[in-house]
C-alpha cells in the first residue's frame, strides 16, 4: 500500500532562515534517512516545499474562483515537505517514520492513498 507522509514543523524555526537561498542547506540526518528508505525500496518520491508565503490557495465557491496568497489555514506547524512510500502495512510505515529526524521535533502525518 502507498502512503503519503506530510512532514510538518514550525516553519519559522526550520525553513524561513534559509528562504533567501535557492535551496535550503542539506540536513545530514534527513539525507541519511532518505538514503536508507531509498535503499530499502520504501521511499518512492519526496521533496521539500518552499515556505508557505509562496503558496497560492484556490477555491471555487458558487461558480466563482477565489485565489489568495498564502496557505488556507493559520496553524502552528506547516507542511514543509512530503514523501511517498510503499510498505506492506502500517507497522512498517510507523517504523520508518519513527526514524525520520523531523519526528523528534515536528509531526509527520501518514495518509494511505486510495488504490488506483
């Protein structure tokens, strides 16, 4: 089964200090996790996201398209990135996510995908 991992943390403490750069500096712990999950064949794809102030939110209400800058909701933690993994079961996913460095200071939401 495929699962989407939503990597969440307080953006101002992790991403914003680096937004003047073309790419945030690599985090060695996260790079190691990615290499391990790739080697195990669990991780299929993933990427960091730019800061929320670069977001565009789009809604259609009563036939009208509403476009606004920024994220849809104000929250303490923001989605900083994502990973798509494929695992036998949720227990395997929990073991993999438990080893992710962001899990120690942020939150990782795990969402199963509908079968295609």
